[in-house]
C-alpha cells in the first residue's frame, strides 16, 4: 500500500473453523471416514480484517465472541496480526461461533456455520462504537451477523465519509434500501442471482443490482475471474492459475484485498487484479486465516504478471 496506512473498519463474524479433509463429500445419509482434522481461526469478518491488516491497512474489527476459550483465542489471533480488536465484545450468554468445514481432494469445501455470539451483535452495539469510524476510509461488512447491525455500520461509515462495502455472503434477500446503503456490492454468481431473483449472465445481474443502489457491483466468477460494473461501465479481470489446495477463505482474501486497494485509491483495474491475486494465493494453502497472503507475497505474485 502506498503512503500512510489507511483505516478500514470491518464489521462481521468471528468463528472457530473445525476442518476435516475428505476424499469426496458424503451423499445424504452416508457416513464417511475423513482424513486430517484441524482447527483454524475464521469467520468472514475476522478473515477479511486479517486480510486487510496483512496487506498493510490499519484494520479495526467490530464483532462479538463468547466468553470461552475459542473466543479468547480468536481475539488473540486478531491482535497478533495487528488488527485492533478493542471493540470486539464478549457475550456471557452465547458461545463463540463455529464453522464445520469439509474439504475434498480438489480443495472444494462444504461449510455449515453455528453463529453463536455473532447473532447477538445488534445496532446498539455498533452505534456505541462510533469512535471506531474516526478517520476510516473504508467500511466492510458481510452477512454472518444480523442485518440491523450491518446497516447501522453502513450509516456510521457514510456519516464519517468512508466508502461502504458489502460482501453479501452468505446469500440472503435484501431490500433496495439495504443495497442502497452501500457504495460497493461484492457477490459471487450464486449470490448475485439470489439477490436479483433470477438467473442471467453475470454482467446482466450486475446491471440489475446496480440499478438498486450501489455505485459499483463486483461479481466474482471463480476460474473465469471477476467483473466490476462501475457507473454502467463493465471491466473484467482474468483469474490467476494456481494449484488449488483449499478454497476456504479465498473469497475473504479477495474482498479484503479489494477493500485495501480501494482504501489506497487504486484504479478499478488494479483493485480487481490485487483482489484476484489474493484470492488465488489463499487457495494454495490450507485453513482460513493461515492462508491469507501478506503484502510482500502479493507483490511478489503480481510482479511478473501485472
């Protein structure tokens, strides 16, 4: 990142990931014997905050964990990566969220999340942390925490002059008012189709979603790369070819890198390239946060390519 470290506020989930390797995913009613088991720090919000911090941003995290060993471990991990976790609260009534993840031999994953304390984050908690938005250049949220808290964060961010980004994952229906609360919407093809209420080509879906409020819509396309529609103008970025070991958190690496690039006021072509490269790098390593690249790794990966 160029110049002083820009501040990015991330509102979202913190989960402990419980990961089992399998040769293939089981059929309904089938029991399989898996391979290795490991726990990794995760949660879309925490992953994206760590991704931003490793790429050079001053990342501040808003979220909630349980008063338990997983929660303490997750907060300690954020701090080790340089994320300001002072506004992560602790619930006395709900456990820390967990994600049960199976990863097959191709690196594809199936994920089931038990939200736990993430579901207790409310608008009042976000509004009481208004000082977190001081000097923020970008606000980033996902949908693993209640929508009321997410929208409260978007309002606070815009009041502070920050660009508000929504990674609408996991997918859920959103009103026009909710979409219009954000400057940038980031979705994959499945999420775009759900939000639009129909299947169509990615660019057509992006145009439909852009008409509902966001200034820019980014659609990730897996092996086909990514596209952005900015004020009616489409731009595409090809995917980077890598050997996929584990796709967990690849999307979070993409979004975190995109937020950093926009905070650094990079042009959209460079922002998409950085984001796509970060997502590709994350696929080459196991786990969620352990797979997220740092600034040196991203620069070295991009140097012969961009």
